[in-house]
């Protein structure tokens, strides 16, 4: 599944530092592989203690984690919606991503110049929001012009779509993002081809100084207040501190560093997991002596779809799935013990896979 989170932000907010930390995340999570598709796209392993626990029980030849793609998108400036700076490239890159990690500067440092001369994450957020909203307004206006005549002529579908476009337009004109418009799931499906920039799920990443890494600061609180009506999450990360952690050689050294600054785990690990959930992704496992592996699937997927993640033949020829719940497997210690205790369920095509399921698929092609 090649779903992507795009990292966006104004210049000099710590966006690239954070991306570089994410690129080194293999050293912080475990000895898992990391690769780069192109210079600004990182395929980053998702930390998951459940994978390590299963490996302790099964003793496989190898461990394969699940991954998420993070894209470092060029810094935005005012006027991007009109093509200023790298505006067109920036907006095109965001359109290709599935969710947005919006990095905001929430720290003081006289040596790092802010493009607008002062630190104000609420203002910075609004600059990017405005550019994205203007581009979305352009998209919606164009669509309204196309369906208006059909709607006026009595085409019921065109009228429904037109009404949805108008709802989006009214929100955007008021300076609100498209994600604030509450639509019925069926209506949402009717206009899914709009691909509005401000309709993508977003997480605000507050880049703070080391002293604020645990509980944030006044800048973070101001931002939290400004986004309280949005369907968005906030994550606190000290990018400079994360960069220091990434340079340490051993896992033990990194853990000691984290304890010294009062953190239980690195901000990068929290950010990767948060990005995974922002994309509405979940994990199931396969566990055998050859490998213990995490597989990514979309929330609500049924067993055949999940089987198709391994290979399309698994989905085409799906017969059944043998399912063990993670807690049962770890408490009983093995697949054989789960079978004996009646904790292995045989499920058919309608089974909705849940996060943490340990799966074995039966198929015939």
C-alpha cells in the first residue's frame, strides 16, 4: 500500500531536520531496513512492540515490519496558490499525498531567521491554510461552472453534486478548510474525485525546544486553542533533540538520552505511528519460523482484501482465514497452544480483520 504523508511547512520551521530524523528512524526502532525511493520520499518502518514480542515467541529467521511513506515537500511561501516560489510544485506534491503533517515552529532561536520575522505558529498555520484554501476554491468554482446548467435543467444527480460543491465553497470563502464540512458518507463518495487539498486529514507537528519536549509551551497552547474546532491532532516534537538522538550509536545510549530529557520514547517513533493512524491504516501479522511479518491494511477491510496485500492470488482464490488474536497468541505462547485451547477461529469472506490479528490464509487458484 503506497499511501503517503506529506510534510509541509514554511521555510526554516525544522521540516527538513524532522524528515532527516525520520530517514534515520531505522536506528531508533530496531535493525529494520530503510530505503529511499527518490530524494524526498522515505519509506519508514513503523515501530511496533507487538512484532518484537511475536519474534521472541516464534524465533523466526527474519522480522519484517510494516512501513509508511513520508514525503518532504518544498517549503511554501505566500502566493503559492498563484504559483509564487515553488507554489505549483508544492501544491501538486500535496495533491498526490493522502494526509498532511504540518510542521510549525514553536521555539525561539535568534540564530534561525523566521521568514515573517517573528514566532507565531497560529499565523504560520493560517498562511498555509489560506494558500491551500484558495487553490481549493479555484477547483470548486471550476466544478460549479461545469454542473450548474445540468442542475438547473433538473438533473437530480447534478443538483446533489452542485449542492455539495456550494457547501464547500461557502466554507472556503469563510476561510475554513474543506474538512470542516460535514457530509453524509454517500455524498462524500459522490465528490471524491475533487481531491481537495484542505479535505485531507492533517496533523499539526509542533517543533519545540528541548525544554518543551515533554509538555509543550505557550506557542503550542495557542495553536491548540486555534485548531480546537478542526478534526485534527497535535503532536509535540523537538526536532533538534531528535537529530541529536539519531546520531547516537547504540539503542542503550538513545534510551539514556530520552530518559535524561524526560521522554519515554522518541518523538520520531510517536510521529511515525501517528502518521500511520492518520492514514487510517492498521496492521495484521503472519508468524512462522521463516519470518514474523507485519502487513498494512485499511481499517474495515475484509479477509480477502487483506489476503490480497500478500499476493493478488491470495485474494482471487481465497477460501478461508485462520485467525488468532494477538493477546491469545502472546498469553498462550504458540500457534499450537492456541489451537489446543480453541483460540484459533476459522473465518470466511465477510470477516472484518482487526488490528493485531495473526492471520493464516487458505487459498486455491
